[in-house]
C-alpha cells in the first residue's frame, strides 16, 4: 500500500465492494447502457469512496463547451473527473485522451475512467501533448478485495484520504516500482558494476567491459518495450539523477568505479 488507509475506510471498501461485485456482474449480464452505468458509478463513488451525492459529485460537469460525466469536488477544490462508459464497453486509449483533455481545461491533476466494472486512475501530465499516466487499474469482477491495488485506488481516492500530497506520494511510489524503472535500474552503473564483479567470481580471469555487459542486459535480457516506451524515458531520467547523486556521495572507490563504467555521465549537468 503506497499510502496509509485508515482501518475504518478499509473496512467500508471491503464490505461495500462485496455487494457491488454482485451488482456489477448482474449489470454485465443485462448489458446496461451508459446512462445506467453512470448511476452505478455514482453509487460506488458514494458507498465505496465515501463522497456525498449531489453535494460533492456533479453530473455532466460543463468544461469549456463540453461535459465530463462526473466531477468530484470537496469544498472549493476539484479532486478528480470521472469518465463513464457502458458496462460492456472496453476501456481504450481514446477514452483516456477524452477525459485527460477535460482535466486539462478544468484543470485537474487526476482522472478516473470506468465502465462500472473496471476502474482506472490516471495522473494528468501537463506537458505537450497533454497525456495521462495509468497509475491504478482494478477490475471489480476479478480483484482480491483485500489487495493492495484495491485499497490504493478506492482508499487513496476516498473522501477521507485524498490530498494532493498523498496522491503525489502514491504516484512516485508506483513510478519507482514500475517495470520501466526496474528495467532502467538494471542498466544503471551500480547494477552493471555488481554484475561485473560477480562475473569475475563466476569465471576467474575474465574482465568484461562494462559496455558489453550493459549491451547484453539491454539487448538480450530486457524486453524492447521497456527500453523504448515513453515511460522508459521518464524512468531513465530518474535513474541518471540517482547515479549523479551516488557519484557525489559514494566512497572514493565507488566513485572511481562509476566513472570507469560511464565517464560521459560525469559531464552531464544537473
């Protein structure tokens, strides 16, 4: 769990989702339309997330000539927008683009995309072009009701827990544990150095070149998508920053080893 969810909120989430699992399965069999799915989503926002209907959940929120299905607002602060699709509609990238554009015009840092059964939370990236990063993804029909992802999504975005700082903390934690970050760490100087030391022990007398080791990891161990995706670029930037910090704070031996592994990195400015 990336952030602390009070026991009372956890208990409510589990109890209410048990009820809604049956409701969602029945709704799928009946193939309810988008309007009915929106009503179901609003009920879940109230009973599971803990928000107050009408007072804190607005339907058809007008945003610069268009409308978001639902908007959650506590006091004067918008927390997140919700885009709802019919229950048997598969959630797609075009739907993400739609709700992210709404959020950019509000503005709002977080959006939720749902078909009543599947719930996805996205962090809005106010870059060019505007984009959304998937942070949480839960299917009510198949999830473990006491699983970490369930509590992160329904607890993290709940009325009691949600704050800009708590969501930022969750986002950073999810980024750090992503497959893209782990792939970049496998290519980082400290890991290459560790592999090099262990290879020397494995086959005495060999002294592999660091770039050779890094190329083997990149080309034969890690999937290409983890190196070439946009998320990989963000992760690589974070790892380079970490490497520069280690160059400054490590022992003299560690700094020498890092410089040997990637001397060009030492010249990169902060």
